[in-house]
C-alpha cells in the first residue's frame, strides 16, 4: 500500500497570483486528487506539519513573490527557509513560510520526503485574476504537482 | 533608522513592522521640546470589502467577509450572521448558539496561542524571532503550536475547514457535527487546559518595561457569560449600548498616514479593545479556572489595565478561558434540533458587534426587501486600536530615548505587538470613488 500524500495549498484565491496554488489543486486531474488529501490552508503555519504519521508525504504549494513570474521551483521543503533568505523575501504574514518550516523542522516535523512546489507571482491585488505570466504557466505547475503525486503514490 | 536633525529632533523609523499580520511601519518623531508624534503608517493596499458585499445576499456575505482574515474569519462571520439574524428575527436553536461559541473558542485558541507563543513571547525572553527563541525554548514553542493546532481542529470540525469556515449560515449551520465527531477533542482539551494554566503563571512572571496609562476600555458585556457574540457594548467610563448601536458612541475617520480608517469615541479620545479590555470589564464572567489562574498571579486589576505590556497575561487568561469553555461544550454537546432555521429577508439595518480575538468587531449592513446588501460598514478591532497605539507610543517614547537605538526600537515594536495588530484586517476604505474616462 502506498504512503498517504497530503497537499497543503497556500494562498488566497481572491488575491491575484496568490491564488495560483489553490487554482492548481482545483485543476488537478481526478486521479491525482483521489491519490492525495488536498487541503487549502490559507497560509503555512508550523503546526500544519506536526502530527502526521511518519510515512505521510507532504507537498506544500504556494506562490513565491520575488521569483520570476511563472517560473516554477521544486525543492525539498527543508530548503524553503534557505530559498526565502536567499531571495530576501518578506512576508505579509506574522510568521513567514520559511520560518514556519524552520520551526517545524526544529520540532522534527519536516522529513526528507516533504517537498515545496512554488510558482513565481507578480500581482497580488484583491479581486485580480492571475497575471498573464502565471496564467500561462499554471498548466505546467498543475502537471508538476500531478507528477509529484504520481511519484509518491 | 534614527535620524537626529539639526534642530534636535529625533526620528525613529521602523520601516517594516515584524511579527504582526500585514504590512505597516512606525514613524515616531521626538521634537527638541520633547513633544512626540507617533504615526502607525498602514500602507497595505486597501481591500474594499465593504464594496465587495454590495449586491450580495446574506449567506454570500458570510463567505466573503470570512476572507478578510486568515486568523479570525469566524469573527467576521459571527458579526455578520448575528446582524442579519437580528434584523430578520430568526429564531435560533439554543444548541446552535452553543455550537457557535465553540467555534469562536476555537478561533480564540488559535489566535491567542499564535500571539502568545510565537509573536509576543520572544520580546520578553530577548529573542528577535520565534525561530531564535525555539532554539532555546523548544518545549515552549511546541506547547504553543500544539494548542494552536487544537484550535484549528475545533474550527475545522465545527466550521467545515480550519480557515474561512464554510458551515456557518444565517439561521445556524449548513451541517452540525455529530457528537462522536467532537470526541477526539476531549483528551487534547484536557491536556491543553493544564498547559494553559502553566502559561498564565509563566507569562505573569515576565519582566515588563515600565508603562502606566489609564486607557478607556471598550468591550461587550453580558450578564452571565464571557463576551463573545452577545451582550452590550460597554466602556470603562459608562458607555452602554445595544450591540448594533456602535455608531451612537463611536465614529471612523480617515487620517492621511494610513490606509486604515481610525475609530474614535465621540469625544475624540482613543479607546482600547481586546483581551485587556475584556478581562478588565468582564472579569466576573471568566471561567472559574481562568479567574483562579489570574488571581493566583497576584497581578492587580490596576496593573493589568494600566501596563500595556501585561496584555500577554490577559491573552493567556483568555486562552485558558476558551479551552475550559470548549471542554464543557464538548462534554455536554447535543446536536441542534433545528441546525438551520428558515428565515425571510426584510428591509432595514442589520448591525451587530462580536468579540474577535483582538477586540470588538462591528458590522452594519443596509439591506433591501430581497435581503440584498446595499451599503456596508465593517469596523475591525485593529482600526479601533490604532489611535490607542499611537497615543500609547507617544506616552511611552520618553522612556526609551536614552536607550541604544536597537533597544529603543525593540521596545517600541514590543509595545505595538502588545495590541496584536492585524493590519490586513484593518485596511478597509469606507469610501471608494471610481472615475471613468468619458
């Protein structure tokens, strides 16, 4: 029996490119959706990564401000804090996603099998749809997520 | 950075406030005569929610306003749902009312745990971030995250998902949980209550900077329960209003340095909302466990009220209250006989205030005969606390002027974080003008 897969889709669908991850999970093929437990979580908070069974594989999806719009990043979740620091990214959340992952890691809740899939975003205004660059790459992002689910299941 | 100017003025500019939700900065100027001007510059883009709900039906409004905040969506739903139900005279099953309190407890637990353990505690323990603090106090951070996760779970079970709940409806819930679904909460609540009691005792020992002011406090009060969704709007100086009559004593105004409207009492004086106000005004309605824990700290009501940095104690007391009340609701839970009462719209003003984790949250909707919203006003707690924050910064600044710059900056940020501001919630414009080229 395959390991359970949990998808944590971050972002707000009503805030432009910030909704890319949520749009991506809603666009997943039904076979991929059936193979995973999909959660739209708003923002990544450390406790979301705590308490899963050890064999559970997690994929965290989010938009990344500062990355070229539409470009896709796919890396071990444990490397997200480093990416965030390298990009000098600031977060509007009280606890930035990288800090959330680092905290969870200190508590032993981040595993080598956990991955982060991000897509660069450029427009985060309320009420906007995806920017053209992100809209054009959303299909590729969905495919990458589906591939990762396929590999894990 | 701090900029001493030729005329002796000193300038503290904190370009990006950290460990608060949303984007804001502090601009504080101390003139050579000692006069202090503090400006909490909220520059996060306006979010126009009062306009987004126009033309929408009440249940759509619940879904839309939940999007205002990822931390306190329940509060937005509760203020709106009570406003509509009051206007439409919807008979609510008492079990629905109890279930809504459980939902609200879940949100208070999540929000307060986040602030106490991850955002505010580092200030007192001498760390720049929760991450740094965790390296030395891993058990404390783990405790906070465990309690927060429990709050998430309560909201998820009752509200349908952990953020932006989907089950609250005008008239009740689209789906009420079955009793066995709440069973999983029993043991974690028991454990969290013990941890929260320890937390009250712990935060009461934290050394606070000197602070002494007499704030005007505002919160709901109810004769028999701790204020959440019902009661009257009261103040420490005698205001006593129905929950829909906020506008009779308070108003909003635009200030040039902020994208968020500021609220003030009719006499122009700032006022304070949130845990300190609630614990001070409704101490007798605290759960006995929470009241006993507060009493055991030895902190006097005056100290709690007058020292802005004691808000972490008030917040911890409320965390314990919410956990204890949640445990009782879960233990006695009976599903509502009528989980979703039918209702008919009617024209009028739907207005109500409930207690978000950060304080009083007021909603007012003008509704037509079909139940469609024609005008809306949403007054979040951070909008109301802004003026009090600036007032307290001006009072407090002289205490830090002799400190090294970094230490002074840290103290000023610590004071702002004492209010647990949610800037994303606060950035609403009341008025929006759209000009079209002809």
